[in-house]
């Protein structure tokens, strides 16, 4: 195990985040805070409590998930896309490191950034709404697992994309709609029954539900289903990454 | 990590350069066919000797970069094996790659990184513990020390090229690949670069460079390989190559044009050129008898008046062009 190399990649990526602090930390925290103000404050005051939780508090876990998914994907995809685009990936490919170590460095850094962001947003949210976290360990587990899984997904997208448009395609056309329709702003039993069934095909529902349960003890689907879904996703992403490296897909002809 | 480091040191200590030194890079039956079906390399065999400067010449698209890319791990081989200092580049890639440094053809860099950080990053990536003293030495050797805090985006093309060399040297490789090191570099910087390469060779680094500039190979290389259409068509000592293929020509410029070569001169390999105003005589300057005296006497006896005379050694470029042409 070439831990020195993993550390080098990890530090390099974290330094990149520090250099672009405004874009990587300040901007997501600010935009998520705007959601609290608009949805939680303005709209929330007209919506009654959901299963005993005020609407302002109810949307916090969903909003953290929304940000976690989009930031993990965009962070990790850019981190590997850019060396490919600029050509500096030659160094990575010629270095004495295994595929696993490359993923560990890049995905580790992207997931770390997402977790830090998630906690920052949580802290910001607690300024606006009274929050309780019933199961903090579960909360952290969901946070870390989701950050890892979607950073892996971002890594895959970054390798697959051969131009900037494709890099944006999946986050914009897949992740964002799934998140908005994934129970971020509502409980799925607020939907008409046909949509309740359809929405169960949306994986994000399970993530948001499990994460929300760790806060308030309320969920749309069972905890086991939430955990199972995130682990299934993680396994799927790991399998795709393994395939990418075995075949050299798009990086090592 | 520590294990691999001691292995490197040991193999360095036991591998003093000598005439019978085993090859430091040995390529056997290496082939590459890209997914598109394009065959970039036909089966290639090549041995690079420890401590030499080896120049790989070839026209565009000959397979130079593909060959280097396979050895360095950027491209997967389709068949055959490559050993770097005895380590298989696929099976034992860690040990093999640790010994290899690569300076790519394209000037690529992380625009917003500083020189110092990017070179230190490269060292870490290759699994070597931080060593500021070594990084400092490399930067000073490449005249980059004053620029160590500059962002890469602010550097000139020549400076960026040096940074790429510094990155490749950051992990103390034994084998250095330079892919077109002086492409688009001005004359002065090219001279500097050649000096850098010579110093590295003196330090015991084996250097493999590809180049378009024949004069570069002529100036630097100990041995020369010519690759064309995915095949190595020749590997030879540079001196031997120059001697064997390096013919000399003597050109006589005449006062009066000749319609044909006079019968008195028929014994000499002569060619008539420039509308009969020039007689060109090809000979081998290494032979005891070059035949020049005899020819000049015969020319004199035939009553041909000579206005001027010049001799010319064919350059590596002529050799190269002829070789590639012959194959086509």
C-alpha cells in the first residue's frame, strides 16, 4: 500500500478546496441557507407540522442530502475530469500506485469535503430552526456513506465525461431532479397515492428518509431499506470503478 | 514503503555501470493494437543499456510515443513484455514505475499550483517520503529555484518544460524518458536542456529521448534507434552509424558544363548535376584510399577546369531520411 501517494493526492485535493474556498464551501452553504429562509421561513409558516416536526426543521435533513449529493458528485467528477482534460493525468498513470489508491485519494478527499460541508450546513441550520438529533451515530453514518457513494459516482462521471457538457449532464439532469422528487421538501405520504408508489423507485427517497429518521425518528421507508439502498448503491459504484480500472476505460487505452 | 526504498538503494549500489551491464530496459515482442484496430506497434524488441543516452527517432505517427507510454504505464500493451531494471511493468508495476521518470511531450501542468508544491506532490505520488533538500537540489539544477513560489500559469513555455523535468526527477528515477524534450524550445534553452541531460547521465541516470531534431540525437545520443510504422528498423551506436552510413561527398563545380561524364572518368562513381556544372563524387572517408588524388589527376588530364571544390559529410538527417524512404 503506497500510503504516501494516497496522502499526496488527498492533500493536493484538499489544498485545491482551500484555494477555491468561496466556490467549494461558502457558496453551497450560502445557497442552502437561502432554502431555509425561503422554504422554512416564508412557506413553512403556512404549512402545519409534519408528524410532529415543524416544517422548517423537517426540511433540514433533506436539504443537507440535496447539497451532499450534488456537491459530492461535482467535486469528485471535476477532480478526476480536470487532470484528464489538461493532460496532467499522465503523472497519475505513470506513478507506482494501484487503482484502489487512486480512488482512495480522490474519493476520500471529495467525501471529506462533502462531510465538512454537511456539518457546516447543519450548524448554519441550527441558527434558523430548533434542531434535535435523536441518533447522532446513525446521522454521521448516513452522512459519510452518502458522501462516499456519491463521490464515487462523481468519480465515474468524471472518467466517463469527455467534455464539460457531459460533466454537467448527470448532476443537472439526474441528480437534481431525483433529489427534488426524493422527499427533500415533503413527506411522501403528502403525495397522491400513485406518486407514492412511483416515488419508491427513486433511490434518493431512501437516503433522505434514513437521514431524516436519524434526526427526528420519523421515516417514509424502513431504516433497513434506507441502509440497504445506500449499501447497494455503494456496491454498484465500487463495481463500476473496478471495471473502469480493469479495462482502462477512457483513461488507459 | 520502507521495504521498496531499501530495494531501490540496494539495486543501485550493486549495479555499477560496466560494459557487460545487463539491459536496464528490455522490451520483448511488444505489440500494441488500439481499440480502433490501429496497429501502433508491430512486435518490437529493444534493449536499453544502463547509463546510456538512447535516442529514438522516427517520423510522426511512427509509434515513438506509444512505445514510451507503454513502458511508463500510460497505455496497456496488447502483447509482449517489458522489464524495467528487471521488473515486469505489468506484474510488478510498483517496482518498475518507481524507477522510471517521464517528461511528457505536451506542456501540461496544474495551472494554479506553485513550482515547489507541484514538484513535492510528484515525489509523494511516487511514494517517496518528503525530502525538501532533494527538491531544492532539483530546482536549483534546473534554474527554477527563484521561481519556486510562482504559480505554474505565470511561467513561460521553457520554464514549464523545466518544471516537468523537475517533477520527473523528484523521485530520483534511474530511467528517465524525455518525449520530445526540446519541441518548441528556443536555441538557448535547448542547449541548457542538453547540459541538464548530460549532467543526469553523469549522475548515472539512463536517458531515453525521442526527438524530431536529428541534430539533437547527433549531439547527445550514445545509441540511436529508428522506428517507423511501428517497427524498430535499426538500432546502432551513433558513431558506428555515422561511420557506416555516413558517406562523404566531394562536389566539383566546373567552369564549363559537361554534356556527359567523359570516358576517362568512367571508373569513378560520379554524378553529373546542376545542368552539367557539377560533378559529385561519393566516397568513404574511412578507407585507406579515398581515390581523391586519382580523380583530381584524371579530371586535370581530361582538361576539365574546376572552379570550386567542396566536401560534405552526410548528416544523421540524411541517413534517417534515406532509411525511412527505403522502407516506403
